[in-house]
C-alpha cells in the first residue's frame, strides 16, 4: 500500500493495542498448561499474535508444520518448545528466513536435538535433553526466552550460559514473569540462568489478558513530542516492557542514547532527534541490521529521505540537527519504520509518500484507523 501523508495536528484519545510480546508469552504458557483459550485477546489480532495462535494449534498435529509468518519471536520461542515436545517442521516468510537462528540451533544440536538445516525452512526432531546451553546474549534475547519456555519440560536440569552480555534483558524478564505466574521456576546465575527440569505449567486462577503495548504507544508519545495532544489509555506504568522508556525519552532526549535494550524505539527516536538543536548518537545499534529490515541503515535512509541528516556506523547511528521537511520513503516491510514515517509526516511541510504502509498489521492492525481518527491526513494511492 502506498500512502500519501500530509502535515496535521493530532488530537484525541487512544486505547493502546494489546502487547504482542506479552500476548505471545501468555499464549505459549497457557497452551503448555492445557488451555490456550484462557488468554483473552480482545479486538483485531496483529499478524504476530495470529501467527503464534496458528503455530500453537499446529503443534497439536501428529506431524506439526509451524508457519511462523514474519514473526521472529514465534520462530525463536517455538523452535525449542517443538524440540522438547518431539519435533516439528519450521517455516515462514522469506523475510523471516534472513533473521539469525544459527546460535540457537547449534545450542539445541549440542544437547541432543537433530536439526535439518541452519535457516528456514528446517526441521527439529526429538531427543532434546537437559544440559548446558551456551549461546550469545547480544544477538537476540528471544533465543533465551525460547529456551526458558522449553527447558522446564525436559527430564533433566539445564543451564543457559551466556557467552556475551545480554541485550534486551527486559524481554527476558517478561518471559520469566509469565513463567512464574504459571508455576515454572528459573533462577538467574552469574553467567545466565538455571532451569530445573521436570516442571509442569499450571494455569493461574486470575484472568489472562495481555497488557497494553508500550511499543505501539511509542508512536503517539513521539507525536506528542512533536506537538500533538493524544491521551493514552491501557498502559501499565510498572510494566516490564522496555519500551516504556519512551515516556521519558520523548520528553528529554539526551545527546547519547544506548539503544541496546530498546531497539524498537530507534526509528521514532531518530525522528525526534532531527528536531533537536544538537546531534544525537544512538549506540549499541549494530544488531538492528537483523530486525524485520536492516533497521540501522533503514533509519538513516528514513531521515535522509525526509530531508534530514543521518549516518549509520558499524554499531551506532548519528542524527544531525536538521528539521525534516518531507519526501518519499519506503518502510521495507518494517512496521516500526512505517509508524515513524507517519509520526514525522505530522510536522513535515511537504508531507510524506510512504510505500509499504500496510506492514503495520504486524503489530498494530488498527494503526491507520487510529491515525485518521486522531486527525491524521492520509490518502491511499
């Protein structure tokens, strides 16, 4: 979808969509506890949540084939789970096939699982056993979360040993919090995590509803920082979601921002940085090359496409002060890039021509409806 976006003052109120990160974790734990329907998914499901539901239902089949769509989280969470439960064939989009999986698959193979290849499509078979799972912490925290879901199902105790510092640690904290609510134990160690085997997932007595999505809310916080007046509903101030930091960063953006634990915020923060009186350097950004798109270079292109100045480096991004004026840009299949372009369009006098606008369905299917309801000016070509 190609959308022409025009400058506009956004006003009103938004109820944030359910967090796909929280929903996916709840769905997996509830399925392992025997009742996926206990998770209350109100409203339209994002593509990533739908992929999780689809794959969990497929795991019940005699010879499961799990189509993960574009969801890296579903692939990385359910590959270890499938290996612990006897195996499955894993597949997904061409875009998903380009995302790193090697370290996780190697760790599974080192502990008894047979793996048919190093990238999608591949199959994992049974034989997984408890032991030491050594893998890097700075490629994807989803590797660790996937193992935390799977290892309690094994008969033996296990250790997750991190060979490099853990990035996006808040998402691992989210996983461990969900596990705790389902009666599953894991312990932090000096170099990773300890997971007792032989555990059973138990459904909690309270309702299971995903909390509001701070990642989706971040776009409206960015719009507010650019002059909008949008009230947000449905967010938890004490959420473990790392992206709740946007509430503070949208108000005060320092000259240097460590993006290691908040990679999804980079596109929006780049837009805000363009309007600052001094340059902003985003550090520990190298692994963003392996998101839904090459998000590091994509952010630099986005800012330059819209009249700003930005340069990607090996592990950083520098945005120079130059207010955005507008232009033509492409989301390259990345929902975060599309929403950042929409936020920028509100204050770009020349407007923005956005290609690939439909990719917001991955996390926020009602985004464009909310955008227009709040006063966003949009014409689909």
